[in-house]
C-alpha cells in the first residue's frame, strides 16, 4: 500500500511534502514530488487531499492494475473517485460538516 | 559535509507536535506569557495518530455516567492496575475538551434536542477527518510559539539531575539543535514497529498505530533515567484483516456479532466482554482451529453500507478502497478481523512515564502527557488533551514559582556525534529493523506465539536485543536523514529492552494477550501493584509501586 504521484500532473507546488506525517515526500532532482520509500507510507491520504492537481492516488498494492483512489478537496466536500484501468468505477462524496453516523 | 550547530533558549520545550503537543502549546500560549518551542519530527498539520482522521471521540462521560463510574470502568477493564488519581483527573476534564472542540467547528452528531448522539456510553460520533489541522491551526503563526518542523529530538539535556532541554537535528539538512528550556514536556507518540507487523514487507506500515511513532519520547526518558511504568502491558488492537482499519465503527454501531468460521457468536458467553476479552477470544478461536473470525455484516442495507464507506474514508481510506476494489462490500461479505502486533502506547494501554498527579516525571523539569504518559489507559484523543492541560498548568506553576531556573552552565557539549561523521558505512537499516521485529515476535510474545511468552524466551530476546543495540550504536552515517532513521531503530531497541524486563518481572498473567506469561498463566493477587523501572548504567532496575487512590495526590519523593 502506498501513494503514487503522477509526474505529468505534478506542478511542483510542494504542498504534499509539507503535510506528510512521515515527511516521506521530497522533491526529485527536477523538483517534482516523489515518495522515496513507498513501503513507509501509512496510507493516511493527507497528501492526496492537499494536492490541488489530482496528481496523487492511493493504491493497496504496487501492481499496475490495482484500483486508484483520488480525492478532490473542495470547500464543503471531499469527492473520492475510484479508478480502475483508466475507468471510473465509483465516486463517493463526503461532506465536511456532516458527522459520521456510526 | 559541514555541520551547523544552533543553540536556542525558550521557557518551555514541547517534544512532539501531535494531539497532546499541539493542545499543550495552545493552552500554555493562552494561559501564560511563556515562550514555547514545539519540536516536530514531521509537519504539525497532519502528524501523529490523527493524520487520516478519526470517527469518534471514545472518551466522553455520557448521560448517566460520571467521572467516578468512568474511573471504575477503566479499573475493571485493566484488572485494577491503573493509576486511579490520573484516570479520575482525565475523566473530570473529558467533557470540557469535547465541548471546546465542538465550539471550534468539529462536527459532532447530535440528537434532536442538541445533545450529542452517543455511541455506547462513552463515545460521541464525529467527522474527524480534519481534527488534526484544527488542532495544528491553533498554534500556527503565534508570536510566542516557535514550531520547528522536521526536527528529531534524540536526547534530553541534563544538568545537576534536572532536565534543561533537549538535543535534536533537522532531517533534511545537517543542522544540529540544542534547545535550552526551563521545562520540557514530552508529548510524542508511543512506539510502533517494535514487533513484527501483520503485513511485513511492502505494506509494513499498513498498521493500526502511526508507524512514525518510533518510541523517541520513551527512549529519551529511559536513557536519562526517568522512572517508567507498566511496559509489560502491551496494547494489541482487534482490527480488520489486511487493512488493519478500526472495527469499533462496525462492532459498536451496528452491534455486529463476532462470529467464527462456523457462524457461532464466540462472545455469547461473556456478559460484558472487556476489550482484552474480545481480543483473547478471537485469538482462542484462531488457535483452536475455529478461525478465521468475522464481524457479521452480511445483509446490512445498501444505505448502511454506503455510510460505512464514508465513515472509513474519513478515518481509514484504505478500507473503503479495499471494499470497492474487491467489488465485495460489507453487505455481501462479513468483515474478517485479526489481532495486531503489540504496541507500547499510554493512550490505550498504561505504559509510559511514571508521573505525579500533575504529570511531572521523576526528573525535575520534565513532564509527560498523552501516549507517553503511563498509568492512565483508554484516555484516547480527548484524554490526551486533558492531560496536556493538566501538565501545562503544572509547568506554569513551577516556572512562575521559580522552581525551574533552566540551564545554568554554558557548556558547549554536543553528544551523539559518534554515529555521525563524514563516513557512511552503508548499513542496511531496514534489515536491522526487521531483525529487531523478528526477535521480539518470536521470543517476547508477538503474533507468532499468540502473544504468549516464557521467561526462557525473554532471556534469549534480551541477549539478542542487546547485541543488536551494540551493532546499531556502532553504525556510522553521514547525513542527518540517515541519522534519523538510525535513531528510530536505536530508540525502539531501548524501549524493547524495557519491555522485556517488565514482561519478565510480572510473574503472573494479569491481562491475557497484552501480558501473557506462559510460565505463570494465572493471575496472582499478590502482584496487585505497578512494575516500574529505571535505566541505569549497570542495567535496568525494577521497582514495584503500590496502587494510588482516586482522591490521593501522588507526589514523587525526589532522592
């Protein structure tokens, strides 16, 4: 389990580096965000929720086929999207002011 | 590479900017004029246990309950070995901090009359996805608070038997810090990663407790000779298999039965099973061939399933991802559960610093709150906040009454640097870590032995851990990033040594799984006391301490 950062989408803003609870994300030589030790990722998704460009996804294993989870953090909501082989298979929206019912 | 040395002075140093640390900084800032430094290993916005979020505040005094009944409940859960004075003082402060969080914008589920909707007697349901940024925002951009991020603290500064600050280094640069302070408050997490985890290898950090909590807060105190308590009580969580996500959301809210592979409710013979008993019976089912074990969720409605997806996204997103990826949600398949590896954590169990009623440790100038503070289990998030408040009040009092003067000498010592220099011997630190985890797993009551240990096994563990520590202390690294990784292992090895000594000192089985002594499988009421320890150059000295009453004010007798 780890995050994956897309170099194509990364805009080098550095927000993800400054939020990782393990300080695991550092810029590569060109300045793109990079997780240097994916096996140390806790899967908290703090970076995903901070990235304004949708460049970060969470996967449960390192296989290319594994489902990717993305988060779009809006003012009132977080929109969670699940992508499998470039196809959206599910979308769930959580409301920030709405408490858990369970 | 050149090294940079910086010395800074402050009134109060807070080691660890997690739940308790952020809140302590807020309280100290609001209630005094003291200058504060918060030393944070990563970044305060999401660091610590609350990184992903949390679904409920599990320590709250609900309707019909009182601080007295709460204290009695915790005593029962831990078979009497808790510090009643500490537990009671936490209980009395819980509801105030919950109200404070609500006022600051934490969404809490409410009934029609505006009261909090309870999950059981002691939990309120929240949207805690954003709880850590809420705590961190309160200490950001304050004139008297200096937050230093990516600063790893590695030792306390001691002067005439008083603690007057700490040494640290920055992770990404070769910068060393000496922070001199009148008071030092340890608020780091406890220790994960000492035992072999459920999922070693690629997903080694797929665990319940923050894998970044590597026992530094314990280790600096152990090395400085602070008295520690109850390290024999490890904490083992019952979690969802593979993702190690929490089970309370399902077990408590849906009242799901715990069933074995034959579909039998294996907790049906317990009247009100304690947390330990739920774990123990799950272990027994597996041991006796009736596993795997499940929470029965098959047949829940689609609406409930949808709400569970949301609940987990706000706390443990990998669980929702796992359900979606497999295409089989909890309405279609029961949720398999398992016990985790043991952790040392004073927010759930009782291992940590031995403190007086106001959270002063046995070393003058050193205070503890939250997961590193011992004797007060099941305090959880809100209890950690209450403890931060209590410790802050003690610090303000001790500084204002002139009890703490800070460092006197201007000695320019920089210890440690033996490991650090121009040469890096390229040691594989991951191998060192997994050796430690294997030793503890096999010989000190890990998952492999169903948490049970024997005295002979502990002797083996002690010898092997000592050897590993010698090896770790001889490793040479040439960057502070590597030094940080090395210290995360050295710190855990010190904690491991203390765990082993404590496990061997309790010659009974007081809490199954948490402390299960194969040579002494029964409870022995002659051992209704605390087991404490002090790390000395000659070895670890074990002492026993009597239980402390609820209304009693416990003070250290400094020698």
